[in-house]
């Protein structure tokens, strides 16, 4: 008696079943792996709270000339200063000097009057003083980090001390004359 699995009449039919079962099992494995992986990958996306903080709209109308405010964007302090004519002149005068991190004032601002920058010292991440009228502003009239003695000018450029780079400028744009969108 001949084995039906090896008979020439049924061999093609059994091979087709094996191919179908292999494809079906492989397809189910792919679907199962994707069903497992998707929640893991999706959990790496930023939460709704983080997405809400990705941009901040700031009303700059009430800020008087020579006044600074601090807002929080993505968990970092952002300094917004309405500079006086003397501060703008001092910043532009510093363009020609030998700077550790060379940047012209015009490359750091979109409008000469308004300076927007992240308020974290680039040495060790301290928050420099200079936002309040009574704060020490360092030797260059801008910001001063008392932790290690970094001095920044009226454009937020490092002028003295251990900080390696200027205070960073976040991405921002003027929505209108009274509003800045940061982020």
C-alpha cells in the first residue's frame, strides 16, 4: 500500500497546503509583532502637555523700554528684553571686538529693540542675573552668572568667564507688533 503523502497524485495538493499554512502563520506573526510594537513605539511620542508647550505666545506690549521679563518655554527660562537705545548701541559696538563666540548683534535679534534668548548660562546651566533692575549686570551691562563669573553683554554674548558660548536664541517670530511666538 502506497503512502498517500508521497503519492504523485496527492503531492501537489499537500505542498500547496504547506505553503498556505506557512504564509498564514508568517502573516499572523507579523500582525502579532506589529500589535505588540505599536504601543511601545507610540509611547515614545511627546505627551499632550509637552506638545502644548512647544510654542508660547507672549504679549510684549506691556514691557517698558529697559525692562525684562522671564517666561518658561519647554521647561527653560527665556529672557525677553526691550532694550534701550544705549543697550542697542553697546551691543552693536561689541560686534567688532574679539569675541569668544563671534556673533553680530544683528544675527541674534530680529528687531534691534527686542532681545529674546534662553536664560541658561552655557557653562553649567545656571540662571544668570540681570533680569531685574537691581541685579548685577556684570562688566558689560548685560547678564552676570555669579556661580562661576561669566559676564554677558547687552546682546547675550559671552565676554568674560568660563562660559564657552553665547546665551542661545530660541526660534521665535513676531506675530504682530505686540506678540512674539516662541518655538
